[in-house]
C-alpha cells in the first residue's frame, strides 16, 4: 500500500469520525481541501507530516467554530422567541417598508387611491368642524337663542321692551340690526358692514375686547357720546394693529366716533363680515313707535329653559301685546319662534355639509374597495411566500398581523399624502363657501381635523387590509408548495370575492353619479331661470356717500342726478340708473300695502317688495314697461306721489280692474298720504334665483331721497373695463364717497347661487372620482383574472377557438358584475337622493332620466374598462403561454 493510499484511507476514517451533524454540511469543503493539500505534498515529495497536522488542526478548529456558531444561532432563535411586542412590531414595520420599496408601482397606485379618499374626507370635515362643531367664541353659547315675533320680520323698540319686561324664560334680551356704514379719513373711503347694537349686547353674548372695552350700560342712552367698537379684522387691515387706536376718533357716516375697543378675532357677530359696532340709541321716553321694525332679538335662556318652551311663552306674550296694541294685527306673534344661535348662524348649510361629508365617505369606501382588490391580487402572487412561512411554523395569526401591518403602513403613507392634499383643499373650500357664513373663513387643518384624518386613515387601512389578510392566512400550504409557483386559474370563491368587491364599488359609484347628475341638472334649471333682467352688459356698484354731505333732500336728489348724467356721458355707456337695495343683495323692505277705498284687515294685506329707483333704471336693466310709463322729470319732490308696480302686484291686488291711476300706500308713506300708480313693469326676481315672484312697488328717487344706492350702468363694452372710468366720474363730484362691490350684474346673479353651485361642483367632483376609481377597479380585477387564466386561453386558442370568443368570455364575465352593481346602486340612489330634496329646484329626487343616465354611464365605463383586459386575453400567444407554464 503506497503512502498516498494510506493517507486517503486515513482521511476517510477521520471524516467518518467527524460528527454526523457537520459531516454532510462540510464534506465537500474538506474533500476539496484534502485534494489540494495532497497535490501540494506530491509536488514537493514531502510534507506529509505537515499535511496531516494541518488536517487535524483544521478539524479541531472547524468543530469549535461550528459549535460556537450553532450556540450563537440557538441563542438568537431563543432571543427571537423572547422578543418583546415592540421588537416584533419593529420587525413587521421594517418588512412592510421593504415590501413597499420592492413594488413601487403597486405602492404608488394604492397610495394615490388612499390619498384621494382621505384628502376628500379631511377637506369636507374641516368645513364641518369649522361651521358646525367648533365652539362659538361666546360664554355658554348653547344658552343663546334668536327670537322672532313674526316670521323673519324684525321687531320695534317697544316690542323689545315688552319682551325684556315680561319674559321669564330669558336671563336677558339684547337687540341688533345690520347696517351699512361708511368710514372716511385715514385712507381710502370704505363702505363697511356694521351693526347697531344695544348696550347690553356684548355682555349678553359673553364676548370681550382684546383692546379697550365693549359697550356697557348707558352707552345707548340718548345724548351719549358717539362711540364705536372695531372688529379685529378691520383693526388689522385699516389701522395696522395700532394699539393707540383706542381713544381716537374715526369718521363714520360723516360724524366722528370714538373708538373704545377692539374685539377678539374670533368674534364676528351678527354676521361673519361684520366689521364694526355702534350703539343703537334706545329712548325709554319713546312709547309710541310700535311699527318701525328693524331690530333682531337675541336672548340668553335661563337654566333649564328650552327653545320650545320659550317659543310658547313668546306666543302667549304676543297675544297679550296685540290685545293692548290692535295695530299689531290679528295674527301678530302666531308664528313666534326661538332658534338656537348656532342653528341661526348655520342656516341651510348644515344639510349641505352633511351631504358632502356623506359623499366624501362614499369616495373613501370606493377607494378602500379598490385597494382591497389590489391587495387580494398581490396576496395571490405571494401565496408561495406565505405558504413557506406557514410551513416553517408561522401561525395564521402571525401572517394576518404581518399583512395587517403592511396595510396600515400603506394606509398611513397614503393618508399623509391625503392630508397634504387637504391643506390645499381646505383653502379652496374656504374661498368657495359664502363669505357671510359663520366659520367659513376658519376652515383649516387643526388638531381636531388631524385626529379625524388619522382615525379615517387607520380605519381605512383596517378595512381594506382585513379581507386580504384573512384570505391569505387560509392558504392551503401543501397545495401551494406542490404547485411550485405555477399560475392557476382563480377559484370560484376567489373570483366571487373579487367580483363582490367590484359590485359594491360600482353600486357606490352609481349612487354618487346619480346625486351629482341631479345637482347639476338642478343648478342648470336654477341658473337658466327667468330673472326679468337683461343684465349681460350691465356694470353694478354700491355708492354710499356719508349723510353729512347732504343737509336736505334736495341735495341728495341733485347729487344722484349729477352722478347719472356724468356716467351716462362716458364713452361706451348706453344708460344709467340707480336702485336702493341691490337685486340679489340678500335684503329687501317688505311692508304691507293698502288700497284706497278698500277696507281690508291688516293681517290680510299683501306684502310687497318696496324699492327706490332713479334715472333710467328700468331702461338700464331691460325691465319692460307693460302699461303706463316709467319715472321721468315730472316726478319731482313738488309733484303728487307716484309709484310703479310689477305685473304680479297688478294681477293679485287689481285682478279685475286697471291699476293705472289707483292710489295705494304702505307704512313707509306718511299717514294719510296716498301715491298714484303710473306704470306697470315686468316681473323680476330680486332676492334669489328660484324664489317666487312677489308683488313689487317702486318709488322715484326725487320723492323719496336716500343717499345710498346701487348704480347700474349698461355698456357696449365688457363691464369691468368701464369700471375705472365710472369710479373716477363719481369721485370727480365728491372724492370721499365710498364705492364698493364693483362687478358685472351677471357675476352678481352668479353669486346668489353660490351655495347650489358649490354643492353641484363638489358632488360632480366626487362623482367623477368615484367613476374613475370604479373604472380602475374593473380594469384591475379583470387584468388579474386574465393573467391567471392565460394558460387556459392559450389552450383554447391552440384547440381552435377564435379570438373573438376569448374576447366574449372576458366581456361576459364583466357584464353581469356591472349590471348587478348598477342594479344595487340604483336602489341605493333612489333612496339616498331623497336627502337632496331640499337642495333641488324643479326636479324630483327619483327623476327617471337622471337614474337612467347614471346607470348608462356606469355600464358604459365598466365595459370600456373591460375592453383592455379582454383584448389582452384575445392576443395571447398559445405556444408561448403553454411553454411558460
């Protein structure tokens, strides 16, 4: 036996003696080492002793090293078993982030989908919180309520005094009236929205000043010094936050008023654009005036009192008042009401905001369904990975926890992007809300909104991640591992789950599209409604010269005559005229009217809109004169009083006789003063589009001079282009005259439908988003099904099936899903759109045409979305698809 053979036999013996647990693992390595060392020894003819010494040393060192590694691995495994929950969470989070980075396209699509849903909900909730939920900046605001004695009609000073003295439901009652005020000096003249308030107004509201003080008892007494309290916004904008403004005089309405305080920024009552407050003079000696109604009452309920009980007491008080003062009428106080302050501030915006929040919630649900579909398809692709985990000992709960963590990480990533979108969305929504809406200027992302966004994000993550996680945890380990990663046709149960998600997605989309279509059609009906005006080429502006400019009515008349003459002489001007109380301005005077020689009880006298017109107002606004004439130079202050009425007035008050020449009067005319009807003009809508046309009466400016008018200018050019020339012509007459709200008449009308336009626009956006997400959902599910059935389609084509047949298979799979989703969605839309009833104009909630349009839109878009996967299935290469399996 040669030395080499003896060495080889000894090596095999040593290797056999090596521990079994290491022999299989390191046999190849040691054999290769032995061969190399033997080659070296043969080449040198010596070194056998050194070789065997190296072999023995290596065996000892390797055994020690392997034992150390085994002990270290065992300790690491035991340490993993003893990991704290936080350690496990950190591991799950690290793996979730790696999964996101490994699939960037999937992550981007899912994040964008979640961001759209969370961003929409956060934006709308920001408005809901600012308008409906934020605490009012007053002491115990839930105890404050607005009192009405008759409908929306204000009360007189005497009625206020009676309520104060006789009511037991209120701790106190204050009053206010909105008022247009002009501020001059210290800058450009400004027309501001102000309020005249009783001295106890701020104390009752529990509002305090940030500088100086608010009004106190005695400030509204006759002969008191003229004073004013500024809003924080006016103090900041006009007076640059000068703390020395307190104690200074500013000119309001041509008279000096001493600034005594500046209110906190949050306090903006009675309207969101109130900029200053002055005292409403209350003379206890005035006991005769029961009919001059201009005050709105606000009271603080006593502890335990309710608005319903207070309203009942108010009606009883009204009956006692009209028994003592018959001139109040037989029905005075029958509809007296007490409304919580927040309800009065919010008005009709509550149902609109809740409707928009519900629509945003539907968008989020659709987004969750979409992401759930994406996760289900990805879970299918990861079945072998999850099966391997289960085979290595991972429990179903461990798998669910890992997948739930991945869903939450995905949701939070998308939620953060959604919050970024909401930062822009809240600013845009704040600008779109009516400027006089309480809280509209305060729509922003704040802690409460962030908490809502975070809660919505986590809820969405759990919602769209739970079903795929549970589905993945039920993977059949042995079957999946035997499949070896080969794609198989999806099971009926799996396809049923995906189809159910798509059905719910389409159903929600149908509901939103139907609601959006209803609102768009309603807005179109409203926007194209008859107004009675031809305002396409009309420029409007409010002119409010200070009363101090005029010492008598003749100066007022002369001023406005000069204004209209100068403006009419400008190039591009066709006609010019003025009107007191601008159309669609949100306010009007509505006294009751009496006809001479008719004895009609006060309660049965019709109410009219009462306006003052000057110049060529009817010609400027395109209001046709149907009978008689318009106002002219004959109707001056020395002539008998005249009036012009509209067609509705003539039809309701003089149904069987000619109204021309008849004499009428309202409470605004002096007692026993009658005015003669000289003309009948066409009907107009003046308060809002969609409002009913009511009787209207016009008086000439020369016979009823008022300094504040809205100037109307008909032009041959674009109205805004003419604005600088008109403004300069007015200032050439008097430089300190405030001019405000300069815009075209068409934009004025558009502003009157701001709320329905906002609802229609937002619902349309949500509907379009739902439609897009629905298309993506249908496309994604069908693409997955086609991918899983690729081998089946290849075999069909190889066996002679036409490509059109493959196309039909996919489309026949999509059509029942779309039809079922549309059928469910139509039922939900028919029920859900009942909530829109108060927002619709000349349209019923269950309008068949609208529902048909929504159904056709969803079916059409679903089938278009199905065409892509269907064409992909029809273009499958049979040989390539079979070889790839």
